[in-house]
C-alpha cells in the first residue's frame, strides 16, 4: 500500500471521527498537491490561495453580516418583526401562518442561519399558531421548512459565499434570486391560505389599522436596516461590502445606544467573539478549500468528470435533473457553507459546458440546499426542530412532506425556466 493511500485513509478516518472540517480539507489538499510533484514546496499553493482570498474586497461582508445576525438574535427584533407581520396579515385566512413564513424568511435573510430561525422565531410562533387552531402537523411542517426560506434574500451569507467561491458578481446573484425567493414565499403562503380555508370555521380577525400602526411604530428602528440593504444591493449605489459596513454601524448604534437592548460594554464583546468564531471558521475552511480547488484545476478533475457525464448523456435537461438529485442529497447531508465550499468548484465548470448560465446555476444550487435542510432522513432542520419542539423526528418527516413537494415543484420551474432567475439581469 502506497504512502499516499495510507495518508488518504488516515484523513478519511479523522473525518469520520469528526475532526475539524478545515483540518481535513487542509490535510487532503496538502497530500494531493504533494502527490502530484513529490515536492514539499507544492504545498505552498494552499497558502497562496489563502492570500488570494484575503485580497478579495467582497470578503469583508461575510464577517460583518454574520455579526449583524448574531447581534439581532439577542434583541427583541425577531418578536417585533413577527408582531408587524401578524398585524399586517392576521385578517387573511391563514394570515398568522403567512406572517410566520414572512417572519422566518426575514430573520433567516439577516442571520444566514436556518437553524437559528427555528430556535429564535419558531419557538415564539409555535405556541401562538397552536392557540389559533392550527393543527400540530401543519404547524410543525410550516416552521421546520420556513426556517430556510430567507436564504435567497439579501444579505444572505450563503449567496455571498457562493459568489466568492464561484467568482460571480454577488449583486447579480442577489438580483437573480429575487423572483425565485418571492415565489417560494408565495407558494408557502398559498398553501397556508388554502389549508386554513379548508380546515377551520373560526371567524377571521378584523383588520386593525391601529394595531398595524402600533406594530410598525414598535419596529420603527428596524425598518431602516431593510432600506439600507435593499437600496444598497439593488440600487447599485454602493458595493455589498460597503452595505455591510453601513448596516453594522446602524445596528450597533440603534441596539446599544437608542433602544439599549444590548449593553455596549457587557454584552457586545461576547457577541463579537461569537460572530468572529463563526465567520472565522467559514473563512478558514474557504481558504484551505481553495487550495484543494487549485489541485482539482491543475489535475483537470472537473474535465474528467465532465467527460464521464457526457459519455452518459449530452442532454442539458438530463444533466440538470441529475444535478438536482445530487444537490438534494448534498443539502440533507452537509451544512450549506461546507457544501458551497466543497461542491461548487467541481460543478461550476461542468455546468458551464452543458450551457447552464453560472448565475442561474447559483440559484439552482442554493434552492436545492434550501430544500435539503428539511429533506428526510437527515435534513438538519428536522433535528433542530425535533429538539426545539420536543417532538419525534419521524413526526417531522411526515409534517414536512407537503411543503417539500411544493418546494420541489418550484425548484423544477426555476431549473427549467431560466428566465425566472435571469429576467431581471437583462
């Protein structure tokens, strides 16, 4: 058995006992690079790629938006958002459920973390929905799958990370994701509307303009965050990195000195450390993964995989179908950040050869991982929701199925109708 084989087996063994992902990828990168040239100096490719990553101006947005998400999680912002959504939509059949979907999407977009939304927002919404006669199965399925709805809206961290890895303009990705993201909200809302009309005879709540005004005024300091992000991302006045700086400054000033929900001296340092650990872990993994990407490119691994696929089929439609199946599997077995870092460098050059627009591919990729979060048997959201709501995970499997069917149908539309993603870029 060769030394290379022994080294790879050892790396796999460490991965199976849950060694840190960055260590596994770094070791794999160095072993593969050394195997090509048998020269220790080849290992410096990893350092070169990490240096190239550090020189990307857009990368600053990742830790800054991570900090914003961690900060808002510790405030009353999720409850204020939910109260406004409820006041705005509670009069509709299924209005509270629609408000829950919108609240989850809003909060997930800000934090970039589906599981955090289930814990922070889902924990508040679950008892309210149950008190309003929504069935347990409907409520569990709604909150479990809604946790990942906001990943297509700015300032979504997965979109920023995808743009960095695939070297695609991030503002174009946000623009392309807008229509699919809105459609996902509308599909979930339509199902909630239809379910409530069919299953309950409870009188609808009357429209309360006073309640709407009160809820809006309670969140008065939260709404400028939305304006800054939307104008910055879609207006083209500033870059995504500049938007992240503006949002951080605004949120810190508001939460620490105006609303005073966060103590600048007692709580803020801990939040900074928490966000630094999270974003630092992502950036370290990204840096060593780029070294592995360099190995893949040098050895033309994507070209070999492409040759294998084209030997099976030259049909673009068949390739997209197989890609969706593969990405759903990836989405339910890996967290979204690891999946982007590891899988994107391999599939992008292959998809381009099949005539798939790189921006469109990004939306397909992210929608698949969004769905994968709630896909049985090992979707991450299923287990987080099981722990949070103290329900058997098998119950959540069945509760999530109707929503997954709807999302898969939307995924097919977005996959085979590229204009749904690309029309705003033309």
